[in-house]
C-alpha cells in the first residue's frame, strides 16, 4: 500500500524538517518489508481566500483533485479520534491486508479541514486535544509511520 502525506503549507529548512525527514527516511526503508511504501509528501500552499470557510474549501478541492479513486483518506484533526500506536498500526495493517492500494494522510492548514473532507474521510485522527504547529505535526506523523512499520514487523522499536 502506497502512503502519501498531503500537507497544507511548506516545511522550511530547520531542525523540525531534519527530524521529520529522518523518520520519513526510516519509514521508507522499513515499510516495504511489511507492504507499506512511502510515496512522499505533497505540499500545497495555504489558500489566500478571504474567509476561513473559503480557505478550507479551496484547500479541500486541491486535496480531492489529487486523491486516487479508492484511496483511503485519514485526516489529522484535533477533533478526531485518539488512537494508540498499536490501534493505528492494526487499522493500517487491516487496510493493507484488505487490498487497499493507496492511503493519504492529510495535514490541514491553519483553519483545519473542510467539513466535506471530514465526511469523506475513512478516519479523522487526533494527536491529542492540544493544537500543534504544522511542523511538529509533520514530525509526529513521520515518527508514527515509522513506528507503525516497526509494530507490523515485530521490531522492538515500539515497546508498549
């Protein structure tokens, strides 16, 4: 299953980018052994719309235009479900084993995701009730993708 990260906004050079890149690289190397391929990051610029609703709509349209038919969509949103790493790994493993070919994990812009995307999403996932900066969300996501690959492979990186 190919996994793509879709992010609103660009990640600038700095320690956060270096850390995210390190975990994405680890995931890219360890994922294929468990049937997960890192397809990369798609960055789109933040919308310049006048209102939050307009910005969310424009950003959602750009994501929907890039979604392949049949792709699984996971949105990162503070109002989503909080799952353990094991539960998320299990869900992704089930999707992979069920024959799903593509998964997109979407990091929204400053105004969040449009309601149309939340309705379309297979899972709305939260990294907790706190609001996190985009750069840290990308770091946490990259680490969790690597962790998922290690959980699915039985590697001792994840100790519960």
